[in-house]
């Protein structure tokens, strides 16, 4: 007779879905890239890199969220790793510096194929940009190559 373990319990989500360098339809800030999206352990993990070429500082606002594309469902930010939450700021020290950071959100439904990653929508002052990404695929990768060191 087989013994059941905690990992065999039906409430434990075993599926892990990862997409590296996901394709996307549009983004507000060209100096920020989505490196990877991983759904596991009841969370959606999104890894980013932000290059200082277009920014002198960076942070993430606590109201950031993800949503399945073409819906009004908002899954709010759970945790930010290696990037300050506003009003805190990470200041870049030189033009070619890269900041790697991770944002965690609640899990997505298994049938979600495309999401939007939203820091803040709407019109902003001329020199202020939020990190918004639209039509981010959980199934397709971008054809362009991600450069780890921008030099």
C-alpha cells in the first residue's frame, strides 16, 4: 500500500510554469526588461533587469499588480526583492549599472496565457516613467536576445 505524502495532497499545486524572455506587445519603459516569469509554490515570480542608462534611480510602488490580459482582475504585489518599495529609492552610481530584482504576486489561473504587469497606469509628467508591460506572454519567448552585461 502506497503512503500519501503532503506533496500528494490535491490542494498542492504541482505544476511549475516558467517562461524565459517572454514576448510582449508593449512596454512604457525601454530600460527595463522582463527576464523570466515563474509560477510555483502558490506565487507568480517575475524577474526583471533595469539598466541605469535611462534612469538615475528606481523603485516600485506598492500598488503594483498583474492582471490577466483583457480583464479587470488585479493581483496585487506581495513582495519586492532587491528593489526598494516607494518612497524608498535605489540610486544608480554609473551609467551602465544594472539592477536585477524580483516581484512576487498571487498565482494566476492555469488557463491564463497573457498578462499585463502594471506599476501605475495613466498619463505621467514628462520625465517620469512607471514600469508597465502589456501583453506579456506566458507561452511565447521574444526573438531578441537579452544582454546580461550592457557594455
